[in-house]
């Protein structure tokens, strides 16, 4: 997820994301980054699996999962804290962190790539900090870009969508997930892709995505709902539902 301000730089938020990525399933809801990565691997069956970009990678679980099949995976996020955590677990194979149980009571946890069967994927993954709205020119040649729960936290999602086409190989896939929780603290109202009325008609984020991507992409399959849970404390959880859309880069655009 893309960071604006300091929200994603705190110990508390970093720990919550470590738990969401490397901890157990909660309330019967499957691990979100694992689900996204597995769906991406299913979607790319029989396609080129050279390079993949996990944009808004947070603490990196989907990047490692994609590296089971892709030759090279790059994980990028704007949050310094997230990227430092991802680099540490890549380098050391483990990542200790503290979770809030109640008030000032904390529990010690350990994320382990070996326990998840991902230790052998470390060498195929690299992490770096980047702004999804201003990616460097060398970001290109991808067969897959996964943007999981990213667009509604960008300061300029339209700029991101306008530029993503050049980064993906013809026939490659752009996979976007989002709960579409547009908030002005992250994205100014005029930059929202949907969630508003225009001349009395509802404009959804799916409408905005289609309008922004149609010149270079075609929707590959119907949208799909993917739930996810974020644990805040022993007794408080966030349960959200992201919509996944899959876009295939046209051969000519």
C-alpha cells in the first residue's frame, strides 16, 4: 500500500502488516497477499513469467510467493518502514516483531520464510522504495504488475494508470485490487477514480479504471471479490473486501 504522510511508518502499523502477511489466517479468511499471488500465478499459466512487479508490496509476502514461478520479482513501496522490513526478511529469512494484545501488553512474533516454504525464493526477489505515481524509466519489461490495495492510497491514481502501460510487455497482465476506500487525506477529491456522482449518475471506481485503461488494456475476466483481515489487537480486527480486476496489455496501443 502506498504511504502518504507517516501513517505507514509506525511500529504498530508495520507489525499489523507483518502479521497480515506472515501470520495465520483469521476468521476463516485466507491470507490476502498469498491469495493475490496465487491468483496471479493461475492467471499467468502458459504465459511469459520473466519479470514481475509487486507495486505497493508492503512487507513483501506476495513478492516471495510470485518468485515461486517468476524468474525475477521486484517489490516496491513508498513506506520506508515497510521496505526495510521486506529487505530484512529477504536478507535474514526471519523478521521478529511485536503485536499489540491489549493496551501496553505486547506479544513477540516471528515471520519466517522457511516455515512458509519460501526460503528458496529469496534470491529471485529485490525490494526498493518508490513512488507509484513517479516510477523511474527503468521500470519496464514486466510480464505482470500486481497493484494490491494501492490505487485508493495514491496521491494521483490517474497519473499512475496513465503511465503503467509502458511498463508492461504486450500480452502482460496488470492485476489491481482495492476496497475503493477513497479518502481526501490520501487522494484529493478531483483525483478519485470513482465513488461520486456526475450529472446525477453514479461513477464507480470500476468505471474509472475502465476509462483510464481502455486505450492500452482489455479486461481479461470479470471482477472478483477478495476479503482480507487486519488484526489491530487481540480483540479488534478490520474486515474488508477488495475487488480484483485483471487487465491484459494489448499487443498494439
